[in-house]
C-alpha cells in the first residue's frame, strides 16, 4: 500500500504537510487538503491511527465503556455518541464490562496503553474501587460519564433524573385509580435503581393519607429466584392493582406472571416499566414506560467530551428529564 512519501511526491508538497492533512491541522489550506486527500483516495491510502498515537502521545481514538452492548438502553447511547463523533475526525472503540469490575479495569488499562484521546463511560454494577478511573484522570485523559457516574467529585457526567422518573411513574398509577401499589426494584447497589425506588416512595407517601398503600420488592438476581419471590408476593397480596417496575425487560416478566395468575392488565392490574424499550410495543398489552432519553444522553456526553478535547472547561453535570409514555398496560378502562 502507498505511503505518505508517494502522496507527497505526487502532490508536490512536503511530508510535513501531508502529515498535517491527516492530523487535521488548521495550518493547511483547504485547496491543499483537498488535493492531498484526493491522491490518498486514488492510492487507497489509509493512515495508521494506532501508530500515530504511539508516535505523538495523542490519539484520535475515543474509548467507550458500557455494561452491555446488546442492552437497548446502552445501544441507544452508543448510537447517540456515534452521531456526534462521526464527523469529528475521531474513531470509537467500544468495550463492554458485562457488569464486572475486573473487565472494566481491563478496558481502562487498555485505553491507557492505546493513548486514547478521551473516554466515555458508564460504570458497572460491581464498581466500588475507582483506582483505574483515577489513573485515566491523572493521565490527563478527558473522561465523561453517562447514566452511572462514580462517586467522585468534579467529574463530567450526563445522567437522567431517575428519582423524578420513579415519581412520575408512581403518580401515573395513582392518577389512574391504583391504590395498592408495588414497586419491583432493581439491585440497590446501583444508584439509578435506588433513585427510582426513592421516587416511588416519595410519590406513594405523598398520597398515603388518601387511602394509598405501597410496598417494595427488591430484586438482587436475574434468574428464577426473582420470579419465585415475585410470585410469592402476588400470592400474598392479591389486591395489588398498580405495579411500577424498575426496567422494561423485567416488566415483561411481571406481565407474564400476572397472566399466569389470570390477572387482566390493565383491567385488574396496571403496569408501567422504565426505559421505553422498543420491544415494549411488541407484546399485548403494550407496556407503558418512562423514556430515558438514551440517544440524547449519548449525544450530550460526546459533545461534552469533544469540547474538553479542544479546551479546558470546568466539570459539568447535565441532568435529563424523564418522560412518561403511556400505553395500554396502564390505561383507565371504562366499565
């Protein structure tokens, strides 16, 4: 494959100028840039991004760390990130932790070795030790967190107001005539799930004097134990008529359990999830949900990072507002 020497020879410019073109230097005129890029395309030349990073100590690579790539929430965030980064001259490397801190540490160490230009990250459920995150910060590599930031001072983050989301979901059930409320809560080691539960409690307790009763089922696993626990709760509390579930995937499992008990949704029990996953519309009844603005979250996180790569700016936290998406599972049924 041709190299920059051949490109310089054909275009009649110096090797330094060719290098500046591929490094997007503002010192190159637009006319020269177009000529060099045309010759590079004709010769099928592709600059070695990794080698350039090792030579200069800088990189046009952004490392992205998510708990699960196949999670629709995080795939939406990645989509938002790509929308912003695609025209910036940076390239994206995606790593997933599978909710394990050791895999997260491996990804962070790899990004350090690659001299990435910046990092976009959502911490895993297990993460309690921030040593490797501190290494990124100490290496002066800009890092922006989304959805799940660490408990560190002065970090950039883009988050959802999960407390408000839990409150909105619960108020929705109450306004739709539910009086016996259940919140199916996620793993309480994860801050966003704690916030959603607190939002549920705040709304339920606000209406406690109006004949509203409530309870919480905190789930810690993802297998049959959770299903068995919920089944026992439904058996012991047959009057439950409004359920707020911490996430849409679990909401679908709850819906199936209700069907197994011959309980009609929404006639007897109203149900609302969290996340507004597209598969929530593929079942019957379609599940009401709280939209997390995941694409916007990715766009904002990437925008903040690109700004930090250009100039020194103070740490900022952007808080997105959740939105209610009402569907059949929580509608009021006329009698």
